[in-house]
């Protein structure tokens, strides 16, 4: 009798563990059944949203198995949560399953979410990892068309251009990334769109959409851009990387003075970057300013004493100065 109870307990354990997984596999295969969509209530969405939030938190902290289970549970309660499908796609890609990851992302895009540019961008990144650069560029272009204020999408386009050695394209893209660095307006707009997306199951959703589409007054926000956002941007390593990559692109295009200016801008954000100082020194050398080049190579070695390239460049620079 105890053995039978143990078997039943084991069966129930497997059902609890894999039940949500079977549901998601079913949804992958045949889509969302009409009866399920019709009976998805606001209460079900609210409960599913809790599991989505738990999944988001687990994912942020690197607990991918837990995150995956939470997102699957959310979808078993309310199948039309684009964020859950997108994050499942990200986890599947981390597990080395890019094709399944793209299928999950496609599920999210089929729901026409307000923040679809983020999903397009993530699909593009998966294609870029697979070196399918044409497909990646198509996805990034869709992302830019959906929300043209994001620095990240132009950064992604620039990285693809660099991978295929399209230096003119990468120069344009990284320039756009820098121009589109976050402002209070763009951050506020993203927050509004995400808030509207979370109201999707509310019976007053149409009213929310109408209110959202009414143009907001951003003039009251603009005065804070310099004091708040510029301060944040001045510390942002991603913007420093954009300046570095733009500098590299200009260097490849033989636009040396512009390249040097970009490296200087990158060093304003991260002054302790030995690689950027070495590159800047090389450019100064190409322009014939060996004194300035010497200073950059010397600083690079002080930052990283084992930086052999900078040390070799310093020795060459010393010879040029001694002549």
C-alpha cells in the first residue's frame, strides 16, 4: 500500500514539474486554441503577470532554469504574454538552441506588442551570433523602424557592419548610436509603452491605447536632460564603446583626425582604458605628433604594465623623437 502511494506521489511530482512544459510545447506546435484565448480573464493575466515578474527576477540573477519554469507557468495561465515568449527565446538561445529561440520570439512578434523593437533586436542578435548577417540586419532594420530612438539598435547595426568590414556603414551606425544616446524623453517613452503593454488584458485597454497615442508634453522634461541624463551618459561604458568603434571605423576610412577625436571622447568616459590610449597614440604617430603619441603609450603602460604592444609602440616613438 505504501509502495502504491509512493508511486502516485512520484507521478504527481512529475506532473507538477513538467505540466507547464507540456503546455508550452503544445502552444509552440499548434498555437493558442480559440477556447483558451476566449476564456483568458483579467484575473488569469494578473496571476500570470506575477509569474512573469518572478521569471524576470530569476533571469536577472542568472537562475535560468527557475526563470524558464516561471515563464512557462505564466504562459500556461495566459498564453499571450510577449515578454514571456521573448525571455523563453533568450533562455533557449543561451542553451544553444537558436532555432527554437527564434520560434519563441516569432510567437511574441505575432502578438504585435507595443515594444516589438526589442524583440526584433533580440532576433537580430541571435542571427548575428550565427553569422547570418543579412538576416540580422533585416531584424535590426525592423527594430529601428519600430522605435527609431534607441541607441542599442544602431549599435547592433554598427557591430554587424564591422563584422563584414563595411566601415562606412559602421561609421554611420555608431554616429547614430551616439546621437540617440538616452534622454529623459526616450526613457520616459519606453516606460509609458511598457506600462501600456502590461494593461493588455484590462477591459479598458482601448482607452489606455487612446490616451497613450495622444502626444505627451515633454517640454517639462527637457530642462532635466543636461543635469540628469548627461551625467549618466558621461559614465556609460556602452557610449564609450560606441566612440571607440566609431574611432576604429574612421581610422579604417583614413579619417584620422575624426578617429582621434572619437578616442579622446571615449577616454573622457573611461580614462583608464589602456587599449584606447594605445590606439590614440598610434593615430597621433600617424599624424606626426610623436610627443602626444609618447604620452598616450606611456599612460597605457602605466595602466597595464604587461601591455607589450603599447611598450613596443613607446620604444618606436622614442626613436622617432630622438631623430
